[in-house]
């Protein structure tokens, strides 16, 4: 999954991930309800802590 993070901004990484996934759903690049990459897989690809990805996924799941 193509996600670009800006580590220089004050916006939390978790929020950046959530927003980019939402944009992909709105832009029909990703179907609502489709399976996202595994937490550890995405974390490794983005070179961030897996807890950050897990938090983003939890929030997205909570939103539906």
C-alpha cells in the first residue's frame, strides 16, 4: 500500500495513516471493507512502530 509519511509535521503519524487510507477509499483506489496489509507488514514497509499502525487501524475500524 502506497502511504507517504511526513515526519517533520506536527500531525501524528497515526492520523496521517488514517487520512491516507480514507482518501484511498474515497478515491475508489481501495474498496470499503477490503483487507488492509497486516499491521507488522505495513509498519515494516513504513519503518515505524507496529503499535502506531495498530492504533490507526483501530480508529478506522471504530469509524466503520
